[in-house]
C-alpha cells in the first residue's frame, strides 16, 4: 500500500514537472519547425466609433521566414502582402506599397506577427516582453511592448494556439480598439 502511494506521488510529481517544463523556448522551437502554409481567417475588429464589430473573412499564406499574404474576401476584396521590409496593399484595383525600414514602430508591429510564426524569440524580445501560459496543447503567449513608440500604438498582442499551430491573434491597441484574428489551417498537418 505504501509503495503504491509513493509510486502515485512520484508519477504525479513527474506529471507536474512535465507540465511546468513547457516554456517559451519549447514553444518557439515548435513554431520554428512549422513549414508555413495556408489558412482561412475571420477577423473581428471592434472600434470605439462603431456600434458593432467589423467582420472580415479570407485566406492567409505564410512562407517562412518573412512572407505573409492576407487575402480578404469579404466584405470587400483586399490583398495585404508583407514581404521582408515591404508592405503592399491592393484594394479597388490600386496598389499601395511602403518600405517599413523608414518606420521602425510599424516594422516592429509587423515583425511581431512574422517572428511569432517563425518562432524567432530573439527578434520578439527586441521590442516585447514575452509571457507564456498554459501547456503544449493549449498555450497563450502575450507580447507587451517595451519600446515607447510601439506602446503608444499598442497595449499588447495575445497569441494562442496548440503545439505548432496558432489559432488566434488578438491585438489590443492603445486607444482601446481591438482586432481578433481567428485562424484555421486549410492544409492537413
């Protein structure tokens, strides 16, 4: 009886240790192994000036380490392309393009997305404090800006997922507006 109790306590402590062992390095390692791919998204933007949220749907394609394309299908077609330090937006048959090199706070915001997708902890920690909760099957990573110029625009980014899959990205802007992006992979793992 005592041996069974001791064995049970040892197994329980191992389970707690395994749970406690999940950390940012493990998460970043799992995300870094992800080979990119396609996903559908639903974006819900809550703005103080509107009575109800704006909802957009579409598809995203991520090609590691620094190319992300977001094609909005509804309510109005639009394509946003992040490629290295350039952002291009195609809307109403017109294309707008800017280099992020001259806008470090915008580049830091964009890199928060790409660096999370790429599992690049060092890049994230240049501009954010990282806090991880949960376990490998249900994690939440919170990015809090450390740079004043970024903090003037953004309170925090909360990314949640399981294993190497990101399920939601929630942006809380400094003015209280919010954008929640729900992501569902289109391709099997």
